[in-house]
């Protein structure tokens, strides 16, 4: 869909933007169908992850394309061919492979045959198989009101059937061997679940396509199981991730001339990378304690506060230069082309601020790691400071892409919109992680203030997000603690103290 589908661009009044979108029936249908499908996919996807059936999901999506091609060949709606083929292949997979450990070979065998059938059907068809090919990547903006009704009632049947077999299915998903030893009908449970999975995939490909079905059916649940081990909480998180990704994808696609499926998959992928990345960073030696004297740690944190003051001062100067340069036309304040052309001084100051900010985050990371030697409560601030440092790097990369897109656009380069498309989320993610890092610094500063009974440190922790104020107070607090320690070391021994 073209940018500004309603005839107007993005505004910061989200309510007004939503009203403009929902004034069009095809957007109402897209939001309704997308929400229904995301709920079902998030719920069924949780069992897919538990049962290690990700390959089955991938295979059923591809065999569904063969069903769509067959439906086009005989002159019926592709969704009916999807249902027929996915249910048929799902049944075959369930009967041939009873356990997850021995299921991959059978799934691969059925997948190869189904794809060969799809190729045959496409060759037999004499016209343009537009509807069949749209199944590959999804077309949520083309769903009719009747399609929404079909999706709703089909999803209701899936949820009802899942509710009936929920407890035995959960037991069998957690431990197949124990469930079989307890006498549960494993063949029928596997068959029932594969049929439900097939139906869910058939309706889900309408918005995401068979080539991208893995993202909506598996990734939200994979995110959920990494965030919580409780079943109900994981199911809720999985559904929320799927629903919010669909909503955000539709919202962004209203203004950008790119496929909805790309935005949905991109959002889910970015969330998964962030969750996995956080898990990896928690285990990295970069946040482990470093053996160092406590005065050294205090001095490091004092230097970090001083460097942060410099970085924030440069950022404020750059922001002032940016506003002054573009004040005659406020509409250009967020235009990368205008910033690149008329606010070069602001760019230089921002680059210097980013460099100083990176240095301050490194100081904070090092200082909290040194403090962790004497108290483990500083490990978490060290980790959050590492996230903040990563945020600065991502934000700088995003800003560079945005400015690069302006230069490419001036040269009429076709890569300009691509650079802008990837620059915006990187910049937004960098800002979010930067705020997380500030929170981590605030937590560490508060704990240091409580440890040393220093009011300036505690107040600096509270004012952390206010430029200059929080860093200045933090610097004063750590400087006072350093002077107190150096003064106590130089004081002469008492007359009553044994020599």
C-alpha cells in the first residue's frame, strides 16, 4: 500500500491516525482477521514449541501452497485447497511419525511429495495463478468481510477443540514417554494436534504467507518460553507478541509502500533477537565482577559521571544548533535531508556526544564490575550499562542510515528508501536501550548512595534521565566519597591507638 493510504502522512496524534485507517473497510477487515489469526497462532504455537514440531509447521505451510495451486486448477477458493492439503499431510505426518524424535524423516518425505504435486498443478494450470502465488507471502489487506467471518468461525472451532484436549495435550507435550506410560492415547492426541495445526496454518497464511508462516507460528512462542516457565504466562506472552506484531505491522504498512508481511516478520524477528541477545549478554564475561580495590571502583564511577556530563553537554549544544538551523521551517526538524543539508554543526556535536557517551558507559560498566567484587548487587547495573552501550552503538548506526538515506535520495539512488526503512527501527531500538542503560546507572548510583550514606548520589540516581543534573550530582557524590577515603588514610593515628 502506498504511503499515506488515507491521503495524509503520519502524525503524532495516534487516535486520529487510527480513525483515518479504520475509515476504510479493507483496513477494518485486516485488523479483525489479523487479530483473530494472531491469537490462535500464538496459542497453538506454544504447543508447537513444546512438542518440538517447528519443522512440521514449516512443512505444512509449504504443502499448503500445493493445495492452493490445486484449488486454483479446479476453480475454487485457494483457502479450501489449503485446508484439504494441510489436513491431509498433517494426518500423514501424525500417523507415520508418532514421536518427535522420529518425526523429521516422515515430515520431510511428505513435504517433498506435496511440493512435487504443487509444481504439477501449476504446470497444468493454463492461466495466471495470482491467487495461488499470493499464498506464498500473504495478502491480509485483500481479505473480504466474508473471509473475516470464515476466519472467525474456523478459529473458534480450533480454540474449542484445543480446550477439549488441553490437559492431556499439555501432559503429552511436556513428556511423551511418561504420557504414553500413563496410558494416554498418543496416536489420537498427535493426530488431533496435527489437524488443529493444519487448520491454524491454513488461516494464518492469509496474512503472513506460507514462506513466512514460521515467524508467526513459532517465534512468538519461542520468545515466551524464554521469558517465563509458567504455562499460562507463556501462552499469554505468546499471544501478546503475535497480536502486537500484527497490529504494528498493519499500522506501519499504512504509511510505507512495503508488504505487511515484511513488517510483521521483521518486528517479531527483532524481538526474538533482543531476547536472545539479552540472554547471551547476561552470560558474557563482560558483566562479571573484576577484582579491584573499592576506591578504584569509586574513582572509575566518578570519571564516568564526569564523562557523562561532557556527553550530555555536547548533546544539548547539538540539539540547540539543530533547532536554530531548522527553526524557520519546523516541519523539517525530523527530515534527514534537511538535517544533512542545513544542520551540519549539530551533526558534528552529536557525533562527539555519542563518542563521549560511549566512553562514559564504558566507565560505568567498568566501575560497576569493580564494585561487584565487594557487593553482588552491582552486577545488574553493570549488565544494564552494557545494554546502554549497545544502545548508543545501534542508535548511531540507525542515525547514520537515516542520514545516508538523505544523501542517497539526493543522488536519486534506489537504495535510499531501504536505508531509511532499516535506519528508523535501529535508531528507535538504540534510544530504548539507551534509556535502559540510564535506568541501570540510576540503580547502581542509588545503591552506591545507600552504601555510602550520601544524599547527592541518591538524588543523582533519581534525576538520572535529566541531562547534566543527575550526572553532576553523581560526580559530586563520588568525589566526596573519594576525598573522605583519602582524608581518612592521611589522618595521623590517635594517641590511644596502639602503634
